[in-house]
C-alpha cells in the first residue's frame, strides 16, 4: 500500500508543482507552463491527465477571481488531493487482496529441487535400427518437430495463459522480475494492475494421490480362460492419444506457474509438483484397460529405474524417497534405448497384454527449469494394458 501512496503522491506533486509555476507566472507565461504540464501528464498516464485537467479548471477559476498566489495554490492542491485520495481508498481493498495472494503464492527457489537431478542423455535423431526389440517387433512412433510444437500449443491454452500472466503480475509485487517493472507503464505495484491477479484464476488444487487403475482382484487382471478370443488391439493413434493424456495429466499446464530465471537461480510462483490429476484411459468403446502406469526415472543420480507404487506417479510423493525403485524389465530396457534414439512411443502387443513405453520430452515450457535442449528425453511412462473380459472368461482359481 505504501508504494501506491508514493505513486499517487508523485503524480499529484507533479501536477501541483507545474500549476504552481503557471500561477506564479501569470498573467504572462502561464499558458506555456500549462502546455508543458499537459504533455508531461500524458506521459504519466490517463489518471494523471485527469488530475491535471481538474487542477487546470481550479486554476482557471482562481485566476478569473484574481486570487493571490497562496490561496490559489491551496485550491489547486485540494483539487489534486481529492482524486488521489479516492483512488487510494478504492485500491486499498485490492492491495489487501494482493497481499493475501502473495502469502498464498510465495516465491520458491528451484535450486534445491533441481540439485538432485542429473543431466539426461541428449536425443539422437532417428531410430536405432540395429536394436532388437524385447518381444517380437514392437510398433514404434518417432517424435517430430510438429509434434513438439503441437504439445507446446496445448500448454499455451487460454486459461493457462491467463494464470501465467497473473502469476507474473504477482511476481512483480514480490519484486522478483525487474525487467517487467521497466517494461510496463506506471510505477511500482500499480503496474501489476494491468493483469490483476484473481483467486478464481490462480487457484489450482494440488493433485490427490490416485490408486493404480486396476486392483489385482479385478477380472481384467486375472488369467484368461482357455479358448477365450482376445479383442483386437487398439490402433496406434489410440495408444498415442492415451500417452498424450498421460503427459497432460501428469504435467498440468497450469501447474507450471511462472518461473523467473533472471535471479541467481530459477524462482517460481505458483509451481506445483508434477502428478496425475486424471486417470488416462482409452475411449469407452475400446475393450482394453490400463492396468498399470509407472514412471521411468532418468534424472536421479542412479541408473534408469521405475518407481514402483500402488498409486499413479506423483513427484511430491516420490520426493520423500519412500517409493521403491525397481530395475527396468527386458521390454523397458529395449524400448528406452529406442526412445533415446528418437522414437516417441514403443508398443509391444500380445493377445492378452499390451506394453507401451512413452517418452516425456523437454518442450519449450520445460526449459525454464531444466537446463537441457528442447526435445531431450527427461523420463518416460510405462503402461500395461489388458483386455476387459467378463468374469465367465476368467479361469477360476483352484481351491
């Protein structure tokens, strides 16, 4: 609030000082000073122009009545302070709301979070033709520049753009983004009013822990009965869409907040740990169900491994180091090599099971925190899908 008062005081003082000079030079020369003052008020913004014009009306009245200098100055000063006081009163509630948002969305240093990470392998364009798949001949999909751009466009959705802009304004109040301070018209905290932060736009619930899609007691996770004809496997595009769901759910565009890299280390406002908010699924008419979804870790200072949990991946949960790691199985090792060499999704299909390994690559929005090249492989999701079958098609356990 003190910054707003200072802003109002400076603008009012400019108007009062220039009109004081004009009144002191009457009856000759006051018009030139008044003209210069009007140009100055235009440079300071519409609110200052309004104050200048009101002071001009007051000055015209006192000059017409031939008041002496000090009574005339008192009248002009009073007229200048009335709109300033009204604006200070009208902004007081908004400034209090802004201070509450500052406390709710503090600046977080990302150095500690990023210190435990190691640089991932740099992507080599093109598939690795000499690598033999773990099982048969998996279907593969190679990532491309248009696909990276397509994902980046989804992350630039309207609601995310509004939230990021408001977090940037909130960061102005924290004093962490000096370049924005100099770019915007106005002074101090008032610049953040260009995109005023609002609770309903900034608020984003933390992702709740979600259990793995299918408990082991579900019919779809049990052995199929002899003679059961398994359904046709999903199309490649359906499995790619499943992985896209996983990417957008795990790294929600709005959860990235606003990251400032102008300081000694990256700082974030409104950042939330990555975690699933919805469960990726195929379309309802698909007779296949995701029974397991796990995160392949490439960034910790260990060999590639898979977080093994009864819940969907959530980095806030993982950060406590209470999630065990398991080594990659044969399919995951083979598929991960393919991801390192440019492939985006590797699919291994069997009548009773489909395995999928999908890449998590650095898009433009990731580069605010991760010091890597765009397109670098940061991690992967390993999926296991099984057919949805009626209970009659499941072998009953022997008692």
